C-alpha cells in the first residue's frame, strides 16, 4: 500500500539538509515500528520517495514523501505513531493512502508556494513592494542561470504562476517540476540585479507553504496539494 | 526547542550547521532552574567523531538519571565556526540548552588520544575559561578529565582541576554529592578540590609537586597537601552487567563515524599484547551477561531506529557467549532489516560463517592484524597470531568467496631487524600465492586484492614497552621505504597495495604519550600559534611544533628515542592501574628474549589485577 505523508519543518530543523532528512525519516519509521516495505539484498532499505528537496535554511509547511507499507491500522494511527517519534520542529500533518496508479511524490511535483520576506535589517530602501510588483508584471524576466558548462539566459516569467505582496512578505507560486525547478531566491536575485542592488545571501527568509501536483479540470491545468489525490482510511 | 546560541546568519555560513543545534532524538532536556548541578560533557573533536564515542553516551545517561543534574554535550567547533566565535566573542555553548559552558558547574573532557590536546585548549579558550587551572576562580567550572590519556595526565596537568582515573560509572555520583555539600556550606573551589583529591580515583594535579634531576628525569613526585594520597588507584566497575548503559542513546541528524547501535560486550582483553595500552589498563576482563545484552540490543534498536548494530570490545572473539549473542542478533536483525557489523573478530570457521551471513562477501574484506612480519617479532610483542593460522583463515575465506584482504603491521617495534620488515612483504606474497593456488582460474572472481598498512610503534605508559626507545623519524621513514621496496620485489606485488602513516605526527604522539609536566608550556605555545585539530592530517603543522619545542628547550629525543632505566621514576608512576611494575618488567624481559606469555584464560600471569577481585581472574573459582 502506498502512503503519502505530509509534514512541516520549522525552527532549528531548517538546518537539516535533504539527505539527512531522508535518513531521519528512515530511523523515525523504525522507531515508530511502522510495517514498512523494504527492498531485498544485503542492505535492505525502505522504499521511499521525497517530493521536492528543500534547501538548508528554509522552513516548510508543506513537505511530502511516499512510503510503502505492508500493513497498517488506519491513517490516523500511523500519523500518531509517527508523531510520537518526531523531534521538535517536525510534525506529521497528514497521512493519506494513494490510489495504485498514482505517480510517486518526486515525479508528481508541479509547483510550490513560498512565503518570502526580508530578514530584519536586510529590507531594501524605499517602496520595494511597488517596484517588485512592477518587476513581476513584466512580460519577460530574463535571468542568468549558471549550468555546469556555461551561463545561460532564460525567461523566468513562464515559470512564475502567481504572486501576491502582503505587507512585508511575498507569496509566490513557482514551477517546481523536475523540468523547471525554480528557487524563489532566483526571482529575488533577478529583481536585485534589475535594481542594481546587492542582495546578501542571508537577506531572505523563505518558507515553503505548499507543494502541488497538477491535474486537468475542464481542459485547464489546475494545481492541487500533493496529498489531495490520496484518501484516508 | 531552545533558541540557538548562534544566529541563523552564522549557522548558514558554516559547514554542517547540524553540528551545533542540538535537538537530536533522545537528547535530554531539563528545566535549567530545577537542577542543582550542570555538567558539560565534552569530546574535544568535531561532532561526528565525538558523537561516535560510546563512553560519553554512557556517562550522559548516567548523569541524567539524577534529577538534580543536567548533563549536556559539547564538541569542538570546526575551524570555520571557531574563527567566527573568536571574532564575535561568542562563548562556547552546550548543545542541549545552548547556554554558555562557562556558566556550568563542571566541564568534563574525555581524552582519547594525545593529538587532541590542543583541542582541549581550544575548548577552554572558546568557553572563556582560563587555560591554566591555577588561574581559575570561584566562578569558573571545575574542569575534569577522563579517558585513556589520563593514565599519563602530566603533559596536560596544568589545564585540569581534576583527573578522574578509571571508569566513570563508579565515583561520579559521589563527586557530585561532595560538590553539592561543599557548595551548600559556602565552601571554596579549593576546599572542594582538596576533598575531591582524597576520593578514590581522583587526581588533583595542583596538590602534587615534581622535582627533577639535572638530566631532566624525575627525582621525586609527591603530594603537597595534607591527606592527599601518594598514589591514585584507577576506578573500575566490577559488575559490568548491573551498571549504567544507555537504552536511549542520542541519535544524530547528520552522518557520524559510528552511526549505529553499539553493544559493549566486555571490558578489557585477556591477550596481553605488549604494545597495547588498552590491554593493560582495562584489566581484568569483565564480561556482560549475554541475556542483558540481548535485551539492550532490542531496546536500543527500537529507541534509536538505527539500521545497524555493532559489537564493541577489544577482542570480540574472546567473549564466552559470542556464538549465542551473534546467533540471536542474526535472527533478530534479519526480521528488523538491521545490518550487523562485527569488528575485531578473529578469522576462523565461526566468524567466516557469520560474516557470510551478514555481509556481501564480494564487497567485504578480511582483516588480519599480525602487527609484525616475522614469528620472532610476534613473540616479542606477544601477538599470538601465527603465519599458519593466518594462512588457514585466508584459505578458508578464499574458498568462501572472499578476495580482499587487509593486513595491519607496526614498524619500529623493539628488537626489530630488516629481516622482520621483509617478513611483512613475504607474508603478503604468501597470501596472494595461496589465493592463486586455492582458487582455480575459472572460479576466480577478479584478482586478489591485498592492502597492507603500517603504523609506527609508539611506546605507551603501563605497557611492558614503556621503557623502550622509540625509533627516530628518519628510521621510521627508512623502514617504510624498505617495506615498500620489499613488497615491490615480490612475485605478486601487483596484488599488494601498501599504505603507511605519517612519521611526523607519530613522533609528537610519542612525545606526549610519555611526557611530563614540562610539556604543558609547549602545548600552550603551539596552541597560541594556531595549532588545533592536530589529529587531522591537513591541519597538522609540524613546523610550529618543532620550532616551539626548541623555544621551550625541550629535547624531543629525551622523551621518544631515549631508553629509560628500569629504576627511573616515570611521570605516571603515581597511578595504580592494577598491573604492577614487577609484572611489566617481567614482560619487558621476556619480550627481549622473544618469549610469549599465555593469555589470562590459559594461564594467569600474575599481573596484579587480582586486587580488583573479579573478572577473568576469578572466572574458574567459585
Ligand atoms: S591477574 Fe592473571 S588473570 Fe587477572 S588479569 Fe592479570 S594475568 Fe589476567
């Protein structure tokens, strides 16, 4: 049975990188004594798929991963067992059973929503909200992206799905699929370049609010949270 | 969750911020206002090394069982953070509460190897605690050292208030009680230390004095305070089953060296290899009850979620219930999909069978530690491993599908000749030859791969070789070249890879291992000149050490290459580790005649450890 788990990552846990989070959950699943499925061989490991990796320093309210279980009582029980094995800063928010034909978490990711604000002391001068709004409304936002071999210019705009500026923070939904994985900091760096500002590495405080998959509805592509394709039992 | 001592900006700048945030599974949190004594337990190396140390986990658990004590962990900040902490004057903090160490009652430091001595100074310095014990005041924590290096604490005596000699499980509660009593009655730091110095196992350096002869050797060493004993006997747990053991060890977020459940099956070793300090200072052998170990294994796996379990001891094959324990673990771990790692097993039919069950034969290697290349020299060091046994083990392993062999040797052992060194190459070649003879061409899965490694022999206190001269650095390097060229002339040289250790750092380890109080000045100076993490090859600055030795008028050869007289007063003579000098002298003399000594179970050698009234010495007497 395929299970999708949603969790939040806050506080000091934001300093734990993606690979260590995977190790963390493997151990947590053992502590919680979940009847999880393992691969064969000399060093068996749990069948596990994480959605979009979260960079070190980012908090999140909408992280996902999939596991496979051989048996379980029900979703609520599994959630409670896992929560009793968590460290401060990680909370299991939902546990859902996936339909058999669902793609794994990693392959399903289409978009992610972020809340971005400037850390204290790092806010640009003047009415940056207005300038940023105008910047984001352009038809074309060219940015430089460094690949292994070369620097490439590309248009960021098609990858920005929506934005909203509320007081001192920006809510931004961007492409997070494997083909167009956009980091929110890239948007802000493009903005900084356009304004001839230098943006410190630590200027932004970023929280991922949700991770989405997409589906077609009435001929239109819509985004739904990754766990909405699952059900509870 | 506590606020971190370091701001986000700093944590995001340094490598592996998870080293500094605490919050791990099974880390113990308490209310700082509800405890009477705060104990910072430090391993003076980077987090990944320190977190892998079993001793700290045992003491951490032991202290935290007391409601009135909160024990927290401290590790060395890596050089990136070290720099920032100095610039911004951030005091070193403990991981759990993130509170500055300088506000604690105790700073306990476990001292596992000589090359961490400068890291101890880094810890004190970053904590903003005076480096010299003599300069500390009432407000500073009591700095207490433990671990194997305290069997010669003299080079670092100036930096410690107390050394706890021996195993931590026995006397710490008493020491904490004493501390509370003195504190509650308004007593001073010195009053506490004086009372502590009278407790068994406690060595308080400030109450002792050394006088030197003109040639630099020790003339006398004696207590200078009333009631302070002349000798300090090590503390030891005789019942290793009914004692403290952590059922819930702390689980790190990042990968550490020992990322697994560790079951300590016994303490001590019956073998008596003459170069090995652990084999002497942890006498007598004491075994843990196998049923208790099984329970621990189950509980610890459940409480940590680790995917691997390992046995720990100096020589696991000598544990009497090994088969029972291993069979239990194989069954239990197969069910739980947990890997088993079995270090320090002698290669024989049993261990090969077990290893073939728990690991992928094609990916794993066999390990032998003959330590010396000839039978004569193995008799000198009392390593009871014969060529016949090695070849038999290798033969059986080849048949079982193995084709990788690791061999460990030492260069510079007492009485070593060129022939002994050539013996290393010959033995490697024999093993390779045996492989090609044993396994027919069509059944071979690739070539045989032999990796031979040599380290340089460093005489250690409380071993029969404590009087032995160490080789010079030049000798060491010549011997490594000789080993290499001897291997190159072997028929099967293409199958043999050879590695050797750095000679520079071995010389300094030799200096510190048998050093005296005069070395504290050197340590202070090299630290002030920027030496730290000397055990990390890329960080080790030999030039600074050499230059400083000269400045301080310290002659390296006096401490390393000089042969000590049997009646010389050695800096560690005031410590009683159970093993007597008479026994060590007897062993030293037998060594020179290449005469082995049977192990404790075959025939007691009368080493002196019977004073502890238990363990292997009393095994067959009910
Ligand atoms: S007294 Fe005998 S049996 Fe006991 S540790 Fe010493 S040599 Fe071994």
